[in-house]
């Protein structure tokens, strides 16, 4: 799965799933560009990786910053071959509990950000004719836990964006959505800490998955690298779940 002489842009690439993707693509000899609003984390990760890594501070909900970041990427590395739309926000609230500001924040980063990044990355991909856009959706595009109205909506909408990109820019660009289950990220750890019993919440999350654990960020990164590689050239427009069997088991009494 070598990405030698290819450039991969990962939004929200400084921590969590984004960091997992950054590290895997870099391991596979790709040039990695980390887009994130967390300047200390992004700068440190880029420094740790060394050669073939570049950090650009970027708020993906702002078109001027996105356009500039894509131009800087091509100027620095000479190409833009893969885009991983990973940046995202999560707020726990139902429709009646959400403020308009919180709804807009989640939609602007999770959905609008993916649109803007694709808008300004795809033209560079079209020149070479073998580009890949990966939209980091969620298992919650198919299932919904309580009080994630905006997040669930944004991740479901990303599946429509994925299909549209796949249709509109084929055959030069492929587009695939990855739908993870629960992943061990700073975002989720912070959410667990808001509970009176964080360890109990963590165990509940593990138990929801048939494999009885949650994923590590690098496992999602491995899937992203596979999809973007020459090993998956016939996959486009699809939503691929990497969720440890979340939601496939019917709960209830066991029959002997």
C-alpha cells in the first residue's frame, strides 16, 4: 500500500482518528498534511513524524482557510492525491435540548467542512485522474444512540455527499465513506468523563460491540489507507462500516 510520491490531506489530523490516519499514511511513505485548529498538537505531531509531514492550521468551516490550505499543500508537496475528511464535533443533546449555535457548529464542521475541503481538493485531483476522497462518517449513520441528534444527522448526510462526489467526478476521483463504531479518542474520553462513572460508560461502550472492545485510531487509519490504495480501485460511492459488529446482535433472553 505504498503512497510514495503521493500527498494525503487529513482534516482533524492532529488527534484521535485523524492522528491514526496521519500515522498510517506516513508509515506507508505518503506525504501527510495535517489540517487542524489545535496548533500545539498539530505542530508536535508534524515534528514527531519529521520528513514528509506538514501542519497547517485550518478551520474547515471557513472557505478562505480551506482554499488556502489546499493551495499550500500543492505548493509544498507538488500534488494532492487523497483527502480524508475527518474533522468533527460531537455534542450530546436531543433536538429540543440543542441550541441553534450548537447545531450550526456541528453541521459547519462535520458536513460543511467536508463539502468545502472536497470542493477545493478535487480540482487538484482531477489533473492526475486517480484521486480519492474519504469521508469519515459513523456507524451512527445507520444507528442512533440517545441525544446525538445533530451528530447523527451530520454523519448520515455525509453518505449522500459521498455518493454525489463518487458520481460527479468518476472516473478520475473515487469517494468512499468510512463508518467507525466507538473509537478510543480524546473526544470520546472527554465525553466519558462527563459521566458520574466514566469506567462504567466505557465498559458499556465495549459491551455494545460484538468484539467486546472499542477500536483504536490506527485501526481506522488502516482502513483508510486500504481504501485509498491501489488495492481498492473498484470501490467507490460506498459506506464501509468498521464497527466491531455494533448493532448486528439482537438483545434478549438466550435460548438454550
